[in-house]
C-alpha cells in the first residue's frame, strides 16, 4: 500500500508530512488520527489515510480492515476519555455532502445526552412504487 502519495496544496497532506502541526491520537503506516481543530464536541477526531485521494470512491482496495479496527480502537478510547455515551462516525464525499477538505477522512464524534447535535431531517417516499422503483434503479447500476 502506497504511503507517500501527497498533494502539495492539501492541508491534510501538509499535516501528514508534519508541515502543519496536529494533535495526534494514533498513527500507523497507512493512517493518522488527530483531533479536529473545530470539534463538534471535544474529542472529535479525524481518521486520515496517508495518501491523497479525494473521496471514499477513490480509495484503493486494502484500507478497509485497518480502518474499521482504528474506528473501534480510537473510538472506544475517545468515549472512555471523554465520558461520551454515544459516537457518530461520519464521512462526507464532495462539497454538496459537506466535504470541506478534499482528502478522504472519517469523523469520530463523541456524543452526550442532550448535546444538541441533531441528525438530519427526514423525507418520505410517495405512495405507490417510488421506493421500490428507486431501489430497482440503484440495483440495476450496481
Ligand atoms: P469535512 O467537512 O471535509 O468532512 O471535514 C473537515 C474537517 O477538518 C472539519 O471538521 C474541520 O474542522 C477540520 N479541519 C480543517 N482544517 C484543519 C486543520 O488544519 N487541522 C485540524 N486538526 N482540523 C482541521
Ligand atoms: Zn491530501
């Protein structure tokens, strides 16, 4: 797995290369985990692959197993250290989904009862076959 493929204009690549400081929680050959500078809650961390790709769709095979292991290991540690009673693990792809930094990363956000961070609002499907029809369309392009 390549570990040195960086973009000189990317803020996370600069952090990965030590050109910009970060508050690190965990590091491996393929990932760095550091605290988000503007946390949704204190302890909010980012899991960042040591390779510049924009979205999860661009990530080569081979990162998944370690990624889940890091989510479990660091996520549990953040919950223990902060006293959090919940955790959101989020990942945004493209600006229209809220991705501000175009270097793929996963948010570990510790949650507390009544912390005011709300989930997104929900919509409904029209009566009839809209739900089944959309599912069929998605399955047809898998
Ligand atoms: P996105 O919206 O792309 O999913 O999330 C980007 C995250 O990166 C934001 O939560 C933002 O606070 C964080 N961030 C942006 N620049 C820096 C930085 O220089 N250092 C750290 N630690 N976090 C950053
Ligand atoms: Zn980058």
